[in-house]
C-alpha cells in the first residue's frame, strides 16, 4: 500500500511498503511539478504528459522519452514533524 505526502516546501514523499521515497520536484521530461502527480502503488504518473516512474528505482516505465528519476533517496528521518510515524533508526 502507498500513500503520498506533500510537504510544505513542495516535495512529494511516497511511502510504499514501509519505505519513504523522496521524489524530485520537477519531472525530467519538461519540468512538471511531480508533487501534483498521481500515485498508484509504487508508480508515479506525471500530471502533464503522463510519464510514469517506479518510485522504488526511479525507472521511467512509460510516457514520453526522458531520463529516469535519480536514484531514490530513502527519506525516513524528517517525516515525524509532518505527523507521520517516521522509521528513523539514526
Ligand atoms: S513534464 Fe512530465 S511527462 Fe512531460
């Protein structure tokens, strides 16, 4: 199960199977705000032209030709301030 979380600074965090993935602000195709994208499971679809990425790997699965997302950052430490039950082990 996945749940997206939009932070006040515009970043999107997708939680999937207990891991949090920080999504870049801009789509690598034409720069759409990925915080406005659609999340379905581990997949994120860009709101402008529909490029679809696997948030676990950053791989572009469909849509217009463009680079993959950067390797995802595991983003676990700072979610506690946004009301999530962060899984920080640090
Ligand atoms: S800007 Fe994201 S698919 Fe075009």
